[in-house]
C-alpha cells in the first residue's frame, strides 16, 4: 500500500501493518479492527498508556480484537 505524504511515519507504519494483516488473512479491505489491532501492537503508541490509565487489560483487548478479525 502506497501512502501519501500527509501521514506521519508512525501512521504510515501503522496503516502498512494493518494492510499486511488484512492481506495475510485474505481480507480485501482494511477495516477498523485491523487498524485497532495494529495500534495495540505498535511500539511507542499513545493509546497503550491511555488504556492502562483506564485500567484496561491490553492483552485482553488484543485477544478480543483478534476474534473480530
């Protein structure tokens, strides 16, 4: 997937990873679940500290999101 220059490098990496995940699962489109799952697995993301502050279990979120894929 070729992305324009309007995205940060981290966002481009996230969307590329989501695209690869969708392709690996033979999905023809990138859905919000692909992006969210990759956000949970991305290094140095802002979402993990936020979820931890909300007392959410990251591993449980990953497992539940994977079920949706």
